[in-house]
């Protein structure tokens, strides 16, 4: 599952690019320029690593934390679009866009999208496809009945699906330790008849390895997998919600940075020079900066979108 040197550099580019975009979007929300955001800072390694492990015809239903990172890593979703989408000037990353990798539209009710993903995996197998579905949810959603039922069915039917839990320690303001007695969520996989793996969610190469193996298992008919990617959330649950943790505590958390750790690793291995890294960072920062300027000049597009015709409504209502 080892990535070639050029793919490792491409992974760093996706990581630092989405980090810069996400930091900018988060800061614009704090400044009152943008309104309403669930910051994904600290989740970059999960989204990018999974994106690198997937084929375009595999189906993904992503979460609100690492969705932008995953869409960018899979290809066809630029940093410019990621920023402009926050101004209503570009499509969101959470829906299917023609010509881009398969995406199952996100649903707002916690955990309710997971059975939808199981349905896609079942439909693909009935159609004779060798594709895999990956569905994301958080530690809070992991305790929802719909999620349990979905994983139970996937295990019983040996479906080609990978369940990825982004366990960032909190469901809004509820610490994971107060929501479940289990020491981890990966251990629940045994009850569903599937392998469960606990991985450092800030290590992109570790996430890539375990996800690649899980996808290979699903593609070859060996059934579903459950992956718990554990990290600490860098920001409050959402803009406007008070974080119960102190700034001093969070400063210590942010020092454990998987993006910068990969940078140092690639430099030490001689795969990337400091000058090359700085050039990548400057290029990504410029793209984000220009997108912010474009968004501010254009303003917010608050118009109601035109209604779908029958063909578009059917295409968007049914799983691809």
C-alpha cells in the first residue's frame, strides 16, 4: 500500500492546501465575514488519506468535518471552489457534481445517512460492480440506533462498505467518555461480524494504510470494515457554540499536527526539499487568497436556486 514519491508530494499538497483553506474559512467565520461553519481543522489527514485510497467510481458519503478535504483529494474540487462555496458562489463539496467522483449527498440529521450508504453498497453489488462505498460519521452518531442497524445489516450481508468514525472526542459538548462505557468504537465491530481498526486520525499515512486494506477487502468480497480514526477536535463544535476547553489546552493539542509531521518526514526522506515545500505552500496560499478576494467582491449569493425539472429531481433523489 506504500505510496510512490510523487504521490506522497501530492498528498502533502492536498493536506497543506486544505489546511490553509479550512483555516481561512474558520477565521472568516470568527471575524463575522462568513456565517455558520463546522470547522474541520485537525481532520485533514482523514479526508485526504481516504481520498487517495478511493477510485472515482467508488461512492462516498462524507461528514461535515473532513468532507472538503476528501473532495479535494479525490480530484476535481479546487481550493478556490472550497472557499467560494462558503460565499454561495460555487457548488458545495457534499453533493454529486456531474463529471466528478461519486458522492452521496450529505444529510443533516445525525447518523441517518449511514443506512443510505449501506443501500448504495447493496445496490452496487446487485448490479455486479466491484465498487466500495465509504461512509463517515462522528463519535456522537456512532451511538445512534440507525448507525447500529446499518452496520448490523452490512455485516450480515457482507456488503462492500467501509465505516469511518471520526472520533474527535466530543459530540457537540458531550465528551466521548461520558457518552459510552466502551474504551473505543473499533471494538464494536466484532459484534457486527467485521474487522475493526483503531488508527491515529492525525497520521495521513497510517490512515491511508488501514483504509486501503479495508477498501481492498470490500472490493474482493470479504465484506465491510469499521475504522475509528481518533484525534482531538481543534475548534468548537461550530461557529457560535462555546468551547468548554481552555485556549491553553487547545494550544497543546495543536502542536500534534499531522500535516506538519508529514512535511518533516518527506524532507527527512529526501522526497521533497524545503524550497519545494515552500513553493507548494505559497501556491496554495495564493489560490486561497485570490478566492477570498473574489468572494468578498462578489458578495453572498442568497438567491433561491431554480427548481429542478423531473429528470434532475429523479437523478438527485436516487442513489447513483
